[in-house]
C-alpha cells in the first residue's frame, strides 16, 4: 500500500506561482492605510515527553531516501548542496514521468524502468541504477505504486553520499575468511536445489514473510522501492515498532539487561532497550537464522553469523525528525564493525495494512509455472 509522506519534495507549478504573484500584488490595495501587526516570535521547539518523563518517539515516520546504503564510486563522505539538489531534481523528474498516463510502448521506448530519463542529461540516481541492474521493466508494478523518496540524507544540514559513515569509505568492511567459506558452502548446496523447487527456497519477500532488504531490520533501512514507513508506540516498559511493509513488528523490552537464551531466535531478533539521556538505545541479538542467511545489496546481512549484534540509537532532533543511528558488530562475518545514520521524517498520514499480493498470486504462479516446465521437459524425453 503506497502512503504519501511529508518527506516528498515540493513540486512547483508555474500556474500556482502566477496565481500567488497575482494575489500578492493586490495585498497593498486591500491593506492600504492599515497598520500591519508585528509577527509573533516563533516559540522554540520543546522535546515532547511521555508521562514517565521520557522523550516521546511515538507517531508515523518514514526513512525513504535516494541516498544509497553504501557509497558509490570515489565520492567523498558529503555532497555539495548543488549535487544534492541535482539528484533530488532528477528523482522528482522520474517520479513525474512515472505518474503520467501510460501510453503504449512508453516504457519500451525508454528501455524499461530505470531508464525513463535515459535521454536526459544528468547523473542517474541510486534508484535508477538499481532498476537498471535488475534488467529494467518486466511487467511488474506500475509507477503509481512506487514511492522510493526523492531526497538525499542530510545530517545537520549537510548532504551525505551514503548511509554508512564508518568505515570512512562509506562501504561495508571486508568479509572474514569464515564468511567467505559459508558463502561457498551455500553456493555448493544451491547447485543441488532448483530455485523453484519449493516455497522454502524462495526469498522471504517472495513468501511475504519479511520486507524487502532490511526494512524491518535491525538495522531498519530504506528499500528504495516503496512503503518505507513505520509506526512507533511507547509504554513505560516497551517500545513497539511496526514496519508498513509486510506489517512486521518489533517489540523492545525496556529496562531488560539480558537477552533470551541463545536457542530462541525470533524474527528480527530479541531487542532490549534503555535510555541514555534523551536517546533510546536498543540492542538486538538472537536474529532468526533464515533472516541472517539473506544476502541482498540493500541489506546488512550478507550471510551473517549468529554472532551478529545491532545497536540502534533513536534521538528526536526536532518536531518532525527522528535521528536514527546504528552499529552492526558481527566478528563472524565482517572484519570490523560498521555504523550508519539517517533521519526518519514524520508523516502525517495514516498507515494502512500492507496486503502482500505476491503471497496470494505470484508465489503459487512461480511454483506452478516451474511444475509445468518440468512436465513439458518430461514429455519431450518420452
């Protein structure tokens, strides 16, 4: 379900600008002879608090962005404001192109999703690059449903080139020898299993068990597609975080000092939290093994080990911004920890149930198509 969030860039209309200019031109006539009252000074923002005196993090939030998880090419850690605006303008142009009424051959003429503006000068956005890498349009979602966001991450007013900030190159640390060995073993096993043999070998998102990439986390990252929205609810003893996509829910136990036993490994792990001043700190371990085994360019796992620990920090920095910072430690997979940060922006719309169409139709169709191919091949051999 696509939710329009307040983090979208403002679209400027020439007609609207003309109407505004005309309305402003008559203001002096209407107010001639009247004294304009002095504008009331704006009140400084005060951090809202719960009845227990803790920062109130509740509400609906979105982390949609054009800023990639890992830094691309030889970019520096930050972008100039001119670079950031150019990327945001291009993302808005893609969005407006997709929102047009579809004409026969439109996508084909442009070369598929991700190539809509192939004939327009300018650097492709990260989302365009993802679509191009996936092979372009194959007859899936139309543009109405896509809502990847069209802004880059800014921290303290400075545009960032990646979500990862440590290591300094903005990229994941190298894999350990053990992680490379696990990857080789998985690849060897995969040779003996058909990718359409059964639902268990399909991705978690194909099965509607979890969101794309690492939307629900931990860490909670944008999926660069749609539904990057969250609801946070607080009580004295718990914090609930619901992810819009596949309505995944995490429950953080506040004040707990120990995790559940190692053999208990729920989806999204076991999360315990405490307050450090006005920052909520959440530590998560015991992540489900199927979740750890994922390997996606949009997520942090890369075939992670059961040693993975994620520490998240939530800090309100303004009425509409929740700063989210995370550190991933997994000595069984990466040679060093890594850290990232990005803002969650408040949205003022309701979040509705995410009905996963793939689980109802696409997955049965994938498996049925594979069985039909097998029957056809068997018939050819007879």
